[in-house]
C-alpha cells in the first residue's frame, strides 16, 4: 500500500528493520561506509567485537563461536532483516554454517577480491594480504583455484596488522606518521611479498583481504607508489546487499514514499562494541566523520566464546 494513502504511517517490520553489520573490530566500518553510500535510506546496527579481537590468529573454533553468538544476538535483540559479515576471517570460517543455521536471513559475507584483481592486473602478478585465518581457509584455497589461471597470486598472512590498526586508531595522531607499528608491519609484509610496480614480473595490484587494511591505505600507498592499485571489497559487498534485499522484498522505500519519522533520527545508525568505547568513537570520527554519540557499549553478554564450541 503506498505510504501516502495509508492512514497509519507504519511500515511493515521488514522494511523498518535494520541491517546488521559485524566485524572483529573497526575494520568493518569500511564496509559500513560503502553500505551507507549504496543504501542511504536503510538503518544499520554495527557490532565491533573488539573485546575479542583479533580473529585472524585465534583459530576457526573461536571465530565460529563468536560469529554464531553475534548473529544470534543481532537477530534476537535488534530484529535485523539481513546480516553483513564485514570480516573476511569470519566469513571464511563461518558463513556456510551460518547460512545453514539461519536459512531465512539474507546473509552477505566478504572475501578477498581475487577475481577483480586478476581481471584488471596488467602484469598478471597480484599481491594478497589477509589474516592467517583467511589465507589458510578452504574458501581462500578455492578462490585461488578459481582465479589463479589469469594471474599469479602472491599471498602474505599479516599477523598483528589488524591489531596495530585498531590500536593506532585509538592513539593520538603521531607527529611522524611513518613511526607507527602499522607502518612497520606494512613495510615488513609488502617487503616479504616482493617487488611492486608496473614492469613485467612485478605486482601491479594488491588485494586488501582484511577489512581493516583499507585504514592503512596511506601507508601502503606511500610504500608501493601511485601506480599500484589497491583493491578492497566494500562497494561490491554493498551492491550484493542491495540485490539480496531487493530479491527478498525488504529494501527500505525511497524517501518520497517513506514517512518522515522512519528515515531520520538517531536510530538510523547504531555502532556498538564489546571492547573499548573510546576506540570505536575515535574510529567512527576519524574514518567515517560520525559523531561519538552514534557509539555505545554492546548490549550483549560479554562471555568469551568457548574455544571448543
Ligand atoms: N577485519 C577482519 C577481516 O577482514 C579480521 C581482523 C582480525 O580480527 O584479525 O579478516
């Protein structure tokens, strides 16, 4: 029924419900940014599991348990209409299992952008940086198998980099931007990968296979030079989310057809963390120019995930 003809301006719950987005920490904010751009009329609930981060070096059982607990919480306490797992590591470990457990919930995962990288690389040498959990997963091996015919992938697990980015965001901006742990780790890992550039045999493309790494873009850019393309997954994930919501008939209406109270106001965006609130506020301000008032402590039980579950 067109909203303008409705006596009561209340929309069906599936339209009004928020989209859940989660990551081990602040990395998924890069995906949230793309989602807000693609779907400006939607409500979002973002959960940063910073109290249990990083996921990348914790092992599958831990990551699966956390992903399950968070998905359950976002469904039960926030009534989400779709879930974006804005974390490559959690997607690799748990997306298939979660699909089987929550068959009615549109579920969108992220994975390293090997396909677009292999299609656009001119030198046909592509660097890939991601967490240890992601690069050692079966999903990643399958991706490499699917797209390895077009380009050679040079893969590096980056222990500690996501954590350094989290801590660096909380710290005051350094006087010397090259004297950070994030910069040191970027130098180490890109150095281990080999030679970047546009000459034959060099890697002309670097896939950012962890949602945190886009926040080290300035460091990576200055280390690799302007000709190397950095590829992340925010925009394609946002487009896929739109497609799935449209297919389910759950897209929020455009403003013209939407009652005013349903599109504006503080409930439009809620950011929560299981870790440091100051860190989330600082990340939201620094990377997304959002006010600290969008952020709050997560309203979910703080129990650590059982390693064996
Ligand atoms: N941001 C996450 C990813 O995309 C993981 C970072 C971590 O917690 O290790 O893989």
